[in-house]
C-alpha cells in the first residue's frame, strides 16, 4: 500500500489528514472571515480585473486565489514564509459549493490546505529562500489546493497521497520579480492553485502519482531540496498564522507599530531623523525610499511609516492606484533610513522584529522595539478586530455581520456548509457594491 511507504507525499498526506481531526473552535471561522475580507478587497485591484475571463471551477479557483493573494491583507505564517489562507479558504469553499459538501468536510478542507502549504514552506526553509528569489507560497500553492480539495471530496489516505504527488509535479519556484502593474504574478499564483485542484480531481478518478515526487520533482523544477523529516509533524498550524491589520508586507508590520510608538513617546516635536532597524534577511526588501508601483509601496518601510504618522487611511488602500502622499509624508520618507540590525538578525526567522529610533529637530530622541506586532500569532486579532479591519478596508457593516455569522457556522462544522452563501456575499455583486 502507498500509505505504508516512507514516501514524501505519503508523509504529507498523513500530516494534513491528522490536522483536520483536531477541534479548532473559532479558529477556522476567523480565518474564513479574514480571507473573504481580503478577497473582497483584492477584487478591486487592477491586476485582478485584468485576469482572462473564463467560467467553471478551475477558472474560479484561479480568479479567487489570485484576488486574495494580491490584496496583501491576507494571513501569513512566519516559519514557512507562506500565505496559506489565500489558497486554503477559497479552494475549500469553491470545492465545497461544487459538490455540496457538508460543513465538516469544508472545514477539514480549510485546515488541510493550511497544513499543506505551511508544511511545504517549512520543508524548503521558506524564510531563507525568499531573499534568493524563491516565492514559498507559489511553491506550496498546488499542495495546499490539492490537500483542501481532497479533504472536501473525502478522499482516503491513498488517494490524498496521489493528489499531492500529482500536485508536486506542478510546483514552481519563482514567478519573477515583476513590480509594475498589472503584474502576472497573481495570474500564475491562481494557476498553481488550480493545478492542485485538478490534481485532486484526477486522483479521485484513479489517476496515479509518484509518492516520492516532493523529494524528486520539486528539486528538479525549483532547485529546492526539501527537508522531508519536517513533513512528519502532526501539529495543526492554522492557529499559528499572523494576521495583517492593514495592507502591508509582513516584513514591514513591526516597523510601522514601532514608529507609531516612538512618535507618541517623542511628542509633537518635528521629526528630524528616523532609523529603522530590521533583520538583514529582508532589509533590502523593505528599504524602498522612492516606491513607484503598487507592490513596492506596500513593501516600503519608509512609505508605510510616513502614512502611519500622517493619514493612516492610506494603509487601508489596497488598490493603490494613486500613490500621491498626504501632507507631511514626503518629508518623513526623506529622513527615514532602513538598516540591518545584528541583534534583530539573530532573532530571525522565529521573530520578525523592528527597532525604530526617532530624533526630533530639538534634539529629543525616542526608541521603540517591537517583536510581536498586533496581528502576530502572539497578539491575535479576534472577531471584533477583524470586523474593524475589514470595515476600514471598505466592506459595508451589514455585509460583514452576515460574513461573520456564516464564518462562525462553518467553523462549527455542523450540518450543511454555507460555502455558496459565503462566496456569493463576497463575489456576486460589482466591487463598488461590496465595498
């Protein structure tokens, strides 16, 4: 039997199925609500609107996964450097609606999708790969989609192993560094998720995959060796993700909070200098003193801090079609520099911290270190905080109340799944009616 072999995809299949057996309380519901809020926001981004028009399950997977990920307000897991909710939630809901699966199976699909992407990201050492041009979430997307779909379909361990094995042959390491809009990176990300769904459907029909594909096909396609021992962990990780409170690269989140705290300590005096210390691994990524495109504006520690200290509504602008800055922000960007901090570098990747030193024109100084910003798994956002986040992102309160109620129902895992209702609430109206 395939399940009895010490094969890479068999180990991953066992892990994702075990994770789905845990009682997770409100965790699944919180993840669903947050991801659907990101989906509603992402549907208004130019690159999403530029996606080729098509219909059907796989087309919906491509479009919705692309929209969630491009929003840059979806969740994030530090140990794997992946964004699991962007695939796990839309795929589980779409597959659940497609086969009219019960709530328990849709919930299991969400959990399995998270576990698969996180496991693969950990196995390839995602945090160290990102700086080398590898996109860990892109590598993990086919696995997450295959695992989520297999769980929703109720596939057994052997069929799930084949689904993941087929998905492994579709894993890709890089989408290229395309900063200008509309970038194709969201299209290719959605395609990777659709390939994973197709892999599970093929396995359901009896198609076979190589259970050692994760160990063989992934290195061949991506140049990445996987630490297969890390696939044997049996701890569900869906509760361990970070949630972004606004539109930002996760690497810049601690810097924004530290700058806010330092400004409060400094008082009302004009700011003469801001030094932002971050781990060396992502200093270059967030050091964007003059961002000219949507993605670089979201990564830029200089811009994000300037927005936070002037008019922070700009932090909730997901589309960023107008990059003009509020009064006072250009001056703050001009005096902000980003440096590698040796002490913080030693804490990475377990912690993604920032230290901000702020000096006033009169000579006063303030320093603030943030290890775990609001939204990190150590400081999670609950239902009320998520409601506030997505209201500021543009979702109307009445719609948020409905989304929360249905997300709670799905998280409970009893009876029929409100998958179609959740999707319709987020996607069935023109974007201006959703926001």
